[in-house]
């Protein structure tokens, strides 16, 4: 997220109470659905599913409609309902984890402050003021002016006089967050803090083209779409992961062509036809570098560029040999909770979108720490 996006997000905090109110309504609704799955209405549905199918659910002009008839006709609709319920349950679990994790971090920080204050012979308040507050750099008028000038095009028609106070508040908040992160990070290292609260995980099979050893302590399963511009933007992040973590991370690619991208399904097949000749990653890189040239004819023309046998590749692509494999990946992604691309599962933890390297590194480092291992060069960033 760039500075102006973060600033605008900060401005939207003014409507946070409305978001919280929605969350309080939405989460219990999901939780209620989850509870119903163990009893109540969902329990009644389970009873119906266990019937022999001969139960009559309607009579029309002397004809009967059985439960078996109804279930057959409603099969596709019920699959969608089941997926929605599963997604709702996953979100409820994630919300619960986020709330607990935030509170856990607060508790850890309180204990770190208390330990350090006791060593210094100070009260917690005095120690915090001396050691933390002093790290927070003052925001000057020049800082506000510089931010405004750098982001003027994205801010729109608002003047510095109109938005200056909000910019200042944002910069103060940003610098406090940076200072706290640095300060508490040093204390966590000093006291060898380990966060062991288990995050929600999805069971995602790590099958498909891969880079990295099979026994790597961290596996990233990426669901991606060759025609998706956001998917191409996450490539530098993954390259940085490979460079900084080496054999500690395995990256597995799975197909998730979106219906809004007309060339994506065949591009997905093309990558698997290339894999058949041992050139998956070469075709992968070529297609992401040429996302506006993914028609079947253009893919065939690119075969020689990436070192493929053109005739074999063309036959594979025309035959639809790997169409079922693409659909299998797509279904697996939907069942795991993927709703857009790119989507990465880091040891089962879902990370959605073209997130920056630092966000991915934070998850990887936490996973390595759980296994008693050192992280990578998490301070590095992708170019």
C-alpha cells in the first residue's frame, strides 16, 4: 500500500464506528450459521439429507415430488450455499484470531514494558515516556507540505489548507507506529518473545509446478491468473522471497483463471503444456511479461521464444489436454476460500492480493520462528 492509499485509508477511519457496528452484526450472523451447523435448522437439514429420498415434499395435480427429486434439481444451488457457509465460517475464525492476536500483542508489550521499567527503577509511565516517546520524530510544517506536494495528483482538488490537519494527523500516527514497531521489536528480540497463537489455516494441497525443496519448512501455494495485472505485480515479492529465504521456502503455482479474463483459461493450459516440456517457469515469466498478448495464436508464436517444440506445444494447446487440470485447480481454490487473484496460502494462511514483500516476510518469519528457525533477510524489499 503506497503512502497516499494509506493516508486515504487513515481518513476513512472517521467512519470506523459504522464498520465496527457492521462487524458486530455480521460476525454473530456467521457464528450463528456455524452454530446451526451443529444443531438447530442445519441439524434439520442434516436429518433430511439422511432420509432415504422417498419423503414427499410436494404434490402437484396428483403427482408427487420426492426429496430425491428436489435434491437432484437443487444440487448446484446447494453447493453454492455450502461454499458461502464455509466462507462465512472461515471469516468468523479469522476475525476471532485477529482480535485475540491484537490483544495478545498488547499483553506482551505490557509485560515487556514492566520488565524494563523495573530494571530501570522507574514507573512504566516514566520509562515509556523516556524510551518510546523520545523516538517519535516531530511532524513539521515542512513535512506536511512535502507530503501534500508529493501526492497532490492523487489527493485531487483539495487544498493544503483543507487537508493539512488530516495529513499531519496521518504522519503523526505513521511515525508513532514506526517508532513502536522498532522499540517493541528490539524488546521482543532481547527477551526472546515467541508468539505461539495458532492462526486459522486452510488445507491446500501443494501440487503443481514448484520452486524449492519439498521438505521446506514454509510452503507458499499461489493461485494465480496469467491475465491478471495484480498477479504480475506480486512477482517481485516472490522473487525477493526466493532470494532472501532460499531453501527455507517452497513456492507452488496453481491455476485460477478468472471469468473476466477471456484469455486466462488457455494461458493456464499453455503453462501446463510448457511444463510437459520442462519449461513451465519460462512460459510463466513470458506470459506475465506479455499479458496483452495471450491469444492462442500469440501463445503458439511464443513457443520458440521460450525454447519449446512448437508443434508439440500447439497440439497440446489445441487438444485441451490440460483443461481438466486447470478446472481442478480452480475448484480447489474456490473450496479453499479464494475469491480473487493473486491469493497465497503460506503454510495454509491465506494472504490475498498483490501485497508488499514485507507483509509476506512477516508471515514467513513467524512460521519459521514457530519451528525454531531463523528468518530470512526480512528487512530487504523488492525493487
